[in-house]
C-alpha cells in the first residue's frame, strides 16, 4: 500500500463545489442589481412605443379610410403607451392617424380614399 499524506477529493465533490459557487455568484448579482445590466445587454431593445398599441391604432385608422370617414380620421386620437429602454411604461402620448408613428395615410386603403398628408390640414 502506498502512503498518501494528501487529502483525496472526489471529482464529483469538485463539480458540486464549482456549481455552488456559480449559484452564489448569480444570486449575489441578482440581489445587488448586477443582473439588470447583464439582462439589458442580452435582451433586444424595446421600442419606444407599445407596438401593440400602434398596430391597433393603425388598423382603426385604416378602417376609417375604408369607410371614407374624413372627420373621424382627422379627429381620432390614439393614446399610445411610451416606454423607456427597460420596457417600463413612462407615460402616454396622443397620436393621430397621420403622425409618423402610425402613418395610416401611407396605406393603400387611405390613398385610395384620397387621404394624404394634407387631408387633415385646416
């Protein structure tokens, strides 16, 4: 028999220790706010306006064009949620059908109805 004076550590024990340290580091980052900056780096940039709100508003405006309802088209005001870079709602903006974010006047249905950039100018 060989006389070993050093302590033997099983490979499984080493792996468990490494995993435990990794979990502790992740938990420390999470509770100190360090995960937020990491999360912002790996997630895509959130649009400044809620895309769902813009899509619904554009659809509504195009329907007004289909009905050739110029008064409703010019008077429609959509409350669109504005978001910051983290996706948090920071307020709402009131947009019209002809505003660049909605731009319903550029759709085929609105062009066929004769609605363009100057339709709502008074």
